[in-house]
C-alpha cells in the first residue's frame, strides 16, 4: 500500500533509473511510434506516480491518443519499454482500464446501455461464458455510480452525448482497475456531466488509483489535474501540474499556434512574460 | 423427395444460413467484402470441380473458401500499404480472381456443369435434382444437407462466441485492451462467411448471395434494440423471403433465386418505410409533429410579445396572427386549434392571449429562462387579462 502513498513528488527528474523497490505507477522509456517510418511519437520517457489524476495536453496531431494506444499495445511501437507498477503491461492488463474516444464506436449498434457497461466485465467472465445475473447486477451498480441507473434498458443510440460518455466511464469502472486511460472524456459533454465525471475521477484518486486523461481545455488544467504531461510528438514537460504548467512550457508545446497560446496564457493567469 | 419440397428446403436453409453471419457483416460495415468473397471463391469452385469432378466431397466447399480468406488477407495487406484510400483494393482483387473462373468456364468443352449465367444467379432447381443417396435411398437434395450443416455451424459459432463477437464488432480497441484480441476471431468469422458463401453458391450464385447476406440483416437492424433480436429477425426475414420468393417464382414461372433476393429487397423497403422510430414514415411523422410544436411556440411567443408590450388587438386576433406570422390560413387555424387544446393559449373576446402554461413552454426554449416566465408571474398572462376585466 505504501506504493500508493508516494505521490505528489515531482517526477520531472528523468533517468530516475529502473523500477526498484517503489516502482512508479507508469514507467515509460524510449517509446517511439512510427507509421511507415514517419514518427508520431519520439523517444517518450515518463514516470508517473500512483494516485494522481494526470492530464495529457498538446496540440492536434501531437500524438496524445497514440501515446495511450501505444502504452496499451493497441498500436505497435518501434522501440521502447512500458511498465505498469513495475511490470510489463502484458502482465498487468487486468488492472488497466481504457476509455476510448466516444466517436470511435458506432452508437447505432443494437445493444442496451447495460450491455455496454457489462462489456467491462468480459475479461473477468472469460471466454465462452455468458454474462450472468451477478455480473449484470455489478454493471447496474456502476451505472448508478455515474447517475445513469434509469437508462439501463435504453438502446445506446437513444442516449445524449453526455450520457454516452457516462456509460463509457461506467464500463471502465466495472473493470475495477488500478489505472485508467481516458481519451477525451469531456469531448462534447455538457458542463454538469463534466463536473460529474471529474468528481468520479477525483474519487478514483482518493482510492489510490491513477487516472490519465487526454484533455483539450487548457483553462481547466490547473483545477483538474495534479500531474501533467505536455506532449508534442515528444514530452515537452512532465511533472506536478503546479510546476510544469508554465507559459514557457506552453509555448514550447503549442509552438506558433497563437490563438491557442493566448488563451493558454489567459488560463495560467498572473504569469507575465 | 419430390421437386417442390426439395427446392423449398434448399431455399430456406440457404437463406437462414446466410442471415446469421450477415448480421455481423452489416454491423461491421463489410457488406461489400461479402460481395468480394462471393466472386473470389468462384475460380476455386471451378478448379475444385475440375479436379474432383462430379465426386462430391467436403473439399468442394472448404477448398474454394480458402480463396475467400485469401481475398480478405490480400485486401488487408493492400490497405496496410496506405497507397489507396477506401475500397479500391477490394475492387481490384475480386474481379481479377473472378475472371480466372470466368475464363476457365467460358472455354468450350470445359466439361463443367456451369454456365456464366448460373454463376451469377445460381440454379436452385438444378441443385434440387441432385439427391443425396444413402444405402441406395434418396433422402433429399444434397444441397439441403450441405446448407443445413453450414447453418448449424453458423449458429454454433455465433452462440459459442456471442459475447466475444458482440464486443469485438462494437469496440475492437476496447476488446483488445481487455485481452480479447480480435484478429483471430475475425479470421475465424471470415472463414464461416466464406464457407457459407461457397455453400450457397450452387443455389443462389455469386450476386444474389450478397442479397441474402445483407438485406435481411439490414432490415433486422432497423427494428432491433438488441443483438439477439437482430439475429432472430434476420433469420425470420430470410426464411420468409425464401418461402414467399419460391411461390412467387413458381406462379410467375421465374427463377427462384431471383424471386428470393427480390423478396429480401421488398422486406427491406418495407422496414425502411415503416420501422418505428428509425423508419422513414415515422421520421416524417416526428418532423411534422416538431413543425407543429415549433409553430405553437412561435405563436405563444408572438402573443406574449403583444400582450406584454404594445398591445395591438389586431395582432392577436385570428386574422392578425395569420397576417403577422405569414402562415397559410389552414396551417394557422391548425396551430391555433392545437394551442387551444394544449392550453397554451386562450381565446377572449378581443383575440388570443397566452396562458401561464404557454409562458412556461416558451421559457423552456429561451436561454435566459426567467424573462418570459417572470413577466408572466408579475404581469400575468391570461391571469392578468382576467384581472383587468374584473
């Protein structure tokens, strides 16, 4: 359990060495991803402590989704090494949950919200075995947790965008993982859903879980995250949010994209060049 | 077995066997891959016939099915080069494979019991003539038993992997992240599709088999909230198409396979038109209802404006409403009637006035909710009007 307590240290110190007694929750070394020899991610090094909500920010095309997918072995990486709590991802699959982008699936698919949530339990259920009442009950509890209990029997196409995002989250919650990767969970949801989701993520952190969130809205970075990864094909800065979320790092991450940068500088507030 | 029951048995089992994997083809948006497979297996079928001759063996089904899988692999390999966007690789590969079969069959003296036309549409009557002999007894058409086995295999496969198929079809990334690597299951599924297509080839041919795979599943999709019901409906539609199609062909003296495929198309058009919620009629109905309810809101808003602001009696009369909002007289009457029925407006001697219900309706449509409703509470709608009268 003391693994879970050593958070809030800055992990900016690179090259802290291989995982030893207290391995970081997420340890990435020299991760490079290329499509047809065109690099998308360059030599990523990350050490993220456990029990944090970590934001992943960067301009479009910076490789934020690819980073998550590479960590989860969903896209092949050219080089590199990923460890979750000190062990290779392949051995840790059961304790890692993934919430893909909402647009990545076809919402006209003929299943009910409850069936979608129950998909998070398939790994536990195993091959060939059916989803029994016990598992459906577990899925129902998770739906209740995200405030969607009344929609269990609704076909997923008849849910609003925010509701769809909530049941995606519920599907991750039933996995009861120790680490979560969420790809833009706030895309296209209303303010109240965003608050509700954020409250759940904070609750996960209280339970000692580590949550990674691909995020776009720089104005809320400070409020939402205690750890931040600033990405633009390589890691521009990573560490405690309060330390790395600076104008200098934003400029290096977003480059010449001025409108964005202006908003970002507004978001930081107070820091004058 | 006599001819008519033989044909019906073949038609029903063929349609049902296609309807099961068709569901997942439609959900994966791979209908055109089915088209590709149905053409790609043809040279395999021809070669198998040449080599094995009239000798009927399971290889006649499994051998050609390998070509179907080859197509799936080849298309994926070409897609991976990223040289082409969309389905160009499919369009290049399957005609090339198909043409090999056409060349062999079209040579004179090829000695094959196939012509170019049966290749496309099959010949179910001919298939019904080949009876399976067991101990010298004819026990029914061979094609029926072939399709029955394929149907059972498809049902067994779907039942066994139901949960896994459901997940990998819906969200392959999530499936992979929880350890249900989808590629092995995918190729297994494509194998069953290939075998089904080869089996159905004799009865319905390369083109019409696509109709049997796709149309019943597409119709079922429009009606289904769950995967289970989509599978059941798909099989039901396929069997209906087979039976109705057979009798239609019988009375028209036309090709059975053509009539069957036609029926799947007709059933699809009917569901497309009349499916609740997703169907065209229901969509039109919803749109018409929205039009009325929007017009209602507009009318109430107009009345609020004139009751609260400058009170122009002429603007609030039935005639005035029509002129101000520029509605057709009939439509205006309809909107006013519905508004009165819903209690959003009321009629007093000098025209129409909004009620509190009407004000609430409008406040829901406004960004700044309090405005209209507050006015209503402070200054009253109908209530205010009544107050003035007292």
